[in-house]
């Protein structure tokens, strides 16, 4: 059995030319399309989980043929396995699929409305990707999380994403299997579970029985304890900080597999637990807008720039060799050897009472208060008001009486240090800052 080295990764060197990557094979497109439909339906039908369960069950049982025969619209709704999309739902989802896969660039997006079975859409996507391969339009569209605003579409050329996964595979070794705990249609999941699987487990585009179900396991519906029982030497485990926070205490004497984390900062105590378990841990720094920018082992303090990126003249700028500048959201501290550490977000100013205010700076000020451990500051939602609000995590040893009065104390304290427009008008207390299941900052209700 191939062993993974515990040494630091060596990224793909310039001049190395890996073979062409054909990633649009049927099982991978099926996984992508399922995740896109689940995401779109979650917005169109809030709280409805039945279709998500259907998709996951079919994929887990390797029942690709059953999914391909699935009717999409209400005209073909002939049983419990029909999606029964109404005309507006079908139009909305077809638009999202077309935009993500670039079918609109080929002028074949209307065929999504004419072909009404799941497998027909897979056929059309494969056809489209074959046409786009190697062209200037050979890209994929991903959507930002919306943690700092409205989700926005971001197009990445496949050459950039292929270079990233090729460099990671060369540095960490090809995976024996890929154990995924992230959605495949987000950029992190796409790079590792779609492109990574296509590179590590090559097959023909039309193959539907290529062992993919044995090599790429979707474990999103399993517990951390179940993951620990399934890991084998040589596996790649693709997860996010929220999952690792739950899983780390349950990891002990693990096989020599690779644990990868991204989407948000990984707590250093959690990283130490992962490394102590025997797993070889790596953390990826990046975003939907940039893809991967930096890589570090979980026991290292700083990130090294990934292949294809260079430090710019400015402290907070990184660019590609062709001059494209990364749309980064953080400040950086640079080490002498060219490594970097994120040092707080570069949040843009927002308008409050006609004045520019900086929520991140106000949050950092709140964290200097002796009774505050962590803080987050945001603009209220329209139904809440037009001022700032704050979420505060009190220090651990705060007595109950002080905790009860902390909101009033902080409001008075802020009034002495900040201009009126900068002062939060609502303080919410809790044991941890609000985050999504993948560890990203999220809004809260006041």
C-alpha cells in the first residue's frame, strides 16, 4: 500500500505538464447536478427535505440509472420519484444549471427546458463540456457564500483549477479514496471531489460503472464517529472547520490519511487534535473569488503561496503570474521567507446615518473590553432597523449578574469611545459567534 509522506508538500513546479483532465464523466456530473438541484430547491421550497433524501439515497446506493430516469417537471410527475417542478421552478433551476456549466455560452441552454428527465440534463451538460474544453470559455461558475453580502457569481477558468489540484496531488500524493463532507458545487468541493477524483481515478467521460462509488465516498450524512471507523491509509478527507470541530475529539490512532480543511479558519486547538490523531492535516486558505491561495500543514503557523500565485508590491495583494490580482478579503502579515498569515478582514465601509463605518474595526474594539472574548458587528437587516448590531461572546469567568447587564454596559462603553453612527444599537450574547455548518460567519436575528 502506498504510504503518504509526513514531510511538507512540494507544489507543482513550473514546466510540469500533467495529462489532459477529462472531468465531465457521468458519475461526477450526476453528483454535481444533484448538489445544484438540492441547493436551488432549498431556496425554492424552504424546509422541504424529501428530494434531498432521494438524491442522497440513490447516490449512496450507486443507483445512477434510477436518478437518470427521474422526471423533472410536473407534466411528467408519474410517481413518488418525480421532482414535479412547476414551470417557474423549472425555469429558475434550468437558468442556474446553464450559468454554472456554461451552456448559455454555447446557446444550448434552451434544451434544458425541452428535455425533462434528469439523465437528459446530464447528457446535455457532458455535450456542453466537451464543446467548451480547451476554449477561452472553458470555465465554471460558483457562487460566493454571501457571508459579507449578497451571493455573487464568480467564473473560474478550468486551467486555473486544474493547476491547483495537480499541484496538490503532486505535493500530497494521489489519494487512495476521497471521503467528502462538503458539497461538490462549491468551489472547494469541486476542486477536491470532482477534479481531484477525475485526476486520481481516470475513466472515460461516458463511463457509469468505473468504480467511482468505491473511490469517492459522500459522507455528509454520517456522523464524525462513522467517519473515524471508515478512514483507511491513503485517503483524503475533505471537510470544513465545523465538521472538524465535532470530529477532532473522536479521532485516535488514525491511519495515515490526509485531513484537509478549508472555507473558514480552523481553530488551532482543533488542528492540534487532528495532527495528534495520526492524520496528516492541511489547511487551504482561499475563497470562492480566488480559489486556493495558500497552503499550510495544520501544525505550521503560516501559509505558503500555492503554485501560480505571487506576492504583489502591496502588503495585502497577491497576483498570478499573468498579472491578475486576487480579490482577497483579508489583511496579511508576511514572514521573511515569503509565507503569510491572515490578519483580520478588509471589510469595506458601510453607510450608517450617512457616515462611513467599519464593522470589523468596531468588533475589534469590543474585543478589548475586559468582559468580552469575541465579537461580531453587522448592519441590521431592513426589518430590524438601519443601525449596527453586535453579537458578543462573554469571557468564560463572567459572573451571572455581570453577564445579565453586559449589553447595557457595552452600549454605555461604546458611547464613550465611538461616534453615534458607530455604536451598535443591539447586543446579542451567546457562547460562540454565529456560523454556518461549514464554519463561515453568518447573520443573527435580534
